[in-house]
C-alpha cells in the first residue's frame, strides 16, 4: 500500500554521533530542562488546529531552539515530537521541524525521511525530489535507500494524479513519463530484493502498471502476473500490520477480488491501523487501481475498506479518549457511499450476522461504553460481531436519508438533506404516516430567497437495486422558521421505494449534562448529502460539545413514545464537531453511543458563539434537539386550547395557514420575513430575469466628467494591467482617486451610512437600487458582534465632506439576507435599507445584474465608497470627519468562488457595502451595472489564497432576494 508513504518497520530513535550529552550536574538539571521542553510541546499541540498559524510557528521555533541546547535529550524529544506531528498529519509543522533538524546537524534517517514525506504531502514535489535523490545511493537491503526509492515512486505517482486532475493543462506524454519514472523507482527495489522488504514497492509497481495500461500508455504485460504471485507468497504469512494491505493489492493484480477484500478487512481490523491508514489504502484503490464500489465484484475491496472506516467511527474517538485521556485530534474524514454501494455492503455484512435489532445494538453500545482500552481493542474492526452489527445498523439508518432536490434551469440539482420518519414519533395524530423532516431554510410552505416551495422540490431516495427514485412532496404538515427550530415536516405523494425505510425510534437516552470544561460530553455523527451529492457518513472529530437543554432529564413513556420530562417547546441547540458542509442542512444527527436520532442539523460556523452561560466562540456545528421539536409540534397541534396554538404562532412555528406572518418587533428590528411596506410606486413592476434596470434620475447636473475617465470600457484588462494590479485594506501602493463631483451621476447614487448604537457610530457605504431602497453589506447593520438590528441608521447620498447635496435620511426598516442573519455566511453578507422617501427619483439608482463569473474574469471592476482612512477635504474645506469623502479604485476581477468575488481593488474600512460595478456595452456612465457588494479587506477576507479584497457576487438567487427587497 502506498497511500501515505507509511513505513512498516518500527522507527527507532537514532541520536546523531556528535550530539552533546545533556548537562546533569547534580542529576537534576537535565530533568528540569526536559520537563520544561515537554511542557512547551504539550502547549503547542492543542493550537495546531487553530486558524491563525503565527502562535504555533513561534512556539515551534522556540521548542527547536531550546532543544538544541540540550544535546541528546533534546534531540530525542524533537524526534518524538516529529512522530506526533506525523501522526497528527500536521505536515507543515513537520516540515519546519525536520528541515531545521536536518540543517543543524541533528539529521537521522527518520528526520530525512519525514522531511521528504512532509513535502510530498504538501505538494512541493520539486524540493522533495532534490532531497530524496541523494538518499537513493546505497544497498537496497538497507532501510534508508529502500524507502527513498519508495518516496521517489510516490512523488511521480502523485505528480501524475495531480496532472490528471488538472485536465488538459498537462499533456499525455508528460503524464506517461511520470508513470514510467514511478514504475521504475518501485520496480527497481522489487527486482533487487524479491522478498518481503521489497513487496510494498512491488505492489506499487503493479498498481502503476495497471494504471498505465488503463490509460493506453502500455500494453498488458503477462510477466506482472508472476510478480503478483511472488508477492502473495512472501506476504501471506507475515504478521506485519501492513502485510495484509500489500497482500490485498497483489490479489487485485490477480483479479482475486474476494481474496483482496478479506485481506483488506484484516488490515482494517488491526488495532494499529487508524482511520487515516484505511483512507490512504482506499485512495490507492480509487485513484490508482480505478476501482469503483458500485461494481459488484471488483468493487468489493473498496466497500470493505469503507465499512472498516465506519467501524472505526464507533470506536476510534472513544478509544483515543480512554487510552490517552483526550479527544481524538484527527482531521476531518468522511465515508461516502453511493446508493448501490450501501445496498451491496449491507448484503455482504449480513453474511453470518442475524437480523440487527435496536435491543442488540443497545447491548453492543453498552458493551463498548463499559470497555477498558485494552478490552476495546478486541472489539474494533469489521470482522468483529459488535462492530459489524453497529455498521449494519448505521447503513440501515441511512436508508431513511434522502437528498432534497430543486429545479434550476430545467435541471434537478441538490439542495439539502432530509430524512423519513414514522409520523407517530413526532405527533400521535400522524400515526400511520411516513413524513419527511428537513430544514425550513431548505423547504418552506411559502418559499423564499433561501428556501424552495414543496411544489418545486422533491425527495430522492435510494432503491433496493442501488438506483434512485424521486418522489414529489404532497403538503407541509408543520414548519418552524429559521430563527426558531428551522424545521419543515412534509408528506409525500407516494410510498417509499423498496429499500428506503423511515426511522422507527427516537433516542431513549437522556440528553446528558452540560459542558463544564473543554472536554467533550459525548459522541455523535451525521448522515447526509454534503454539497447535495453522495451520501456521506461523518467519521472523524465526532465530538458532542454542549447543549442548552435540560440536564439529565428523566425519560418516560407517553403515548407510546419516550419523552424527556422537563423539555419545553423552545428550541434546544446541540453543538458538535462532526464535519459537515453545505448540503448537510436537514441531516439527521445520531447519538454516537445509542445510534438513535438526537437532533436535526441546520448550521455550522468556524466562529460559533458558545452556548450560554459560557462565553467566547469555537468551531462547531449546530442542530436542534429532536425532543424540543416534538414538544413544539405538540404545542401547536393541540386539539384544544387555541391559546396554545397562538403561543406557537407567536414563536414562529406551527401548521402553515394562509394568514399573514406575525409581527416580529419594531420596524428597526424587522428582518427578512416580516411584512415590509412597498418601496416602489403603486403599480410599478420589477424587471425579472438576470438584471434589474437602473434609472438615471434628474438630468441635471448631469454625468460627472471624472466618470468618463475613471470608468473603463467593458472587456478584459490587458495582461500588463492585470500584472500591474498588485495594488483592501490597501494592497501595495495606494492609487485610489478622490471623487469631488459627488452631486453628479453616478456618484450621487452612492451613500455614506452611519449606524448609531448607544454612544458609538459605525460607518459604511451603500448604494441605491430603487426609489427608496439602499443595498449594503449585511455586517454594516447586523453582525456577530451586534446581532440586534440598530434603531438609528442614517443614509447620506453623495456626501462630500460636510456637504450633503441631497440631504440625509433615516432608515425606516431593514431586510437582511437570512443566510447572513445568524449563520453569517460571507457569501450572503447582504442587507437592504428601506427609506420612507423616494430619493432615488432624484439621484437615480444603479442597474443590478447577475453576470457569468467566467465571462467577467479579468474584466475591469470598480468600487467607490467612503473609506475610514481618508481625511482629505475637497477643495479648500477644512479637515472633515472620518469616512465622509468618496474614493474610487478599479482592478480586474481575479476570480469568483462560492458566491464571492476576489479582486485587488484598494479599499479600507468604511467601504463595506460599496457597489462592485462595471460599464457594460451601452457605455451608460450615468447608470453602471452593479454585480456585487464589497464586504472584506485582505485582513478579513475569508478564504483568500493571496492578497485580495472580496465581496458578494450576485447570482440569480441573490438577484431574487434583491428583487424581493425592492417589493417591500
């Protein structure tokens, strides 16, 4: 197996010959130094997972410097740290550590090998090649040159894989060279040794040969079958942890898929094999052998490895915690299964296993819960009955999960996740029904910018034969808005297809205690459709962090259901660290120790606010506890007591009815979803499609002369201009232009915004898109720091120092995009400010459009706003207040990713909410076309790979939201 370049022999520490012994004096100094260094290392490891790498870099450099003064003792601690970094897959830190050691006379075969491996994992192949070539020299019976050849083979193999992923950027002759060099490096060792020490290289040579044959680079070579048989002979009886993986690949070359599956099952079951090791073997089968789990015969090894990962899901984090006293610190892993894979795997795992009952699972989980670390080792693995039954149970539960799809441009695309559940579990009146549960921000009765109506959506279930069947929704039984439970319960027009099964039980366990410290309070996992594609089981970091519900509530039987005494209809939030992505919205969250429904996933944030009374934030996902959902349904569906139904309605949940939504507070606190007054004149229609038409306003005083100079004609920038645009935050040299003619078009459509909160004033920028509607960045009015809508917002069109050519206006209300209001997703950082006066009739408003990101790449974009760093006055005026002067800059569009545009336009704080606009073919300088909203500078731009500012890029869905804002 070659996935991660693992070695199969133990790694003894090799102390350099010239290392100085530690000073011991009275026998205590060395131990004191060692204690302090161990403490520094212990403080480093927890921050390896933080976003900001500067603290960890500083700590790591201090550790290296300290260890160098300690001689052999310090070296041994550094080598142990290297082992930990490698196990944690912290390859950037591993490279820094080993490169420093190798450069300062602390090199050993291990540190040299680790440095090369780190570079391979980081994709720095040229440097890795330079370092590995000197290590190739020597007798191949020695470990270092043997493994150097393995690294050389892997470098070229990975270069081929990356070249394939790049499409047509690398031509086939180059790819063929990569495969030839990889094959030769591996085969050289096998030809020289032809024993167990060379078997790992041999199977990798077989895999490369198979790949070259599949790509048409080489013809089949019958001699390779003899190589495979020889490798089988030298590995079959080995007890080494990696022997079974090597054996599995050799059997693949002989097309013995059943034998390979058995070998991989034994490999996955080994206590020394981690989920990452299994993942590396799986990548080898998929990327190099090109095996597909949907293939009933050849895909069996792939399915068995995925089952092995699912088995580790139940035990790995718990074992790590029991054995080491801490939560498992491993990166996010997921197991993805197609519907056909899931069906085939269930049939394979049922061989020799009787029907799995909830009672049997409860007993198995209790066994795992009571295990000591040494006892758990005997239960881990797909060949162990306990783990096998648990995996089967999870696969059975996955049969309830469906992909929610919606129609876009006559095509069905994934929108989120839902799951089928017996209706009686949610409400007695729904007995005999199968219902679908998903998030309200995925499907809602009325539909919105964010959610879709049931009539335009459907559920896609896996059938028994592994194909999928779409089923239309019939009606909405119950729903709760995003700010409450974020739940929609629906019925289907058809019965579930054979192979799909609803959930039949809720958790019979208590919610448990609240978090008291940083330790996890339990385990959980999510089954869903990330990015609304393949069914996915979360694997790593499946840690339950906290909840804000009743602690250790008593479970009692009620109407045939287990209910939590003390649970209320208020939403109870559950926080967990199980990996999720977009598309997981509406996924079921299962308790990791009872494998029963715990919550419904609805959001996640790398900076999630901790649950009260704890302060601060952390990276977490959030679900709504199923028991609080059941209570809310019970309250709003009560047969008697209209007061209860009114109470439910006032809380934002209940059965859908034609009556208007209840008011949600004063006008200044109104967010999207509340009733807002119309911003257009009576009878005026909004243009649909991909653009909203602009309006030039009064013809006097006309179009600014500066606009005709500063606003470049449409089309791509020249290569020279693109290279020169190394200019938010200000990038490089500040080349912004001050705008003086703010009373003229188009500058007068741009507004300074003043948001007052108590004695503090926040500044921002906005722009008119209608007679009385201003668009701005969502964080100008609502943010994680200030989640409550402000009551005092001042809007000043065309502000020029202290001059207000078109007066100032107070906001009447605001509309905030629902994906910003709470989730704070930067791709939806958009809000509208509504005025009571038609100022746009005088100053005009921008055209707003959704434009193709690929067609706009490298085209000139403009941002004009009120930066907080500029204090120059126009003309001879005196020094003015901060963010009171309009400034402009332009640069080509770098890229658009995940709904956000990146560009090198100079901006500064205060320009958040400024229009991102361009001239179009009609050269209408009075009414340019806005394509996005500026939101972030380089220091705050999430996800930027290089110095760049960013903002929201408009697509059709965002245009629909803006259109709705205009109609309010």
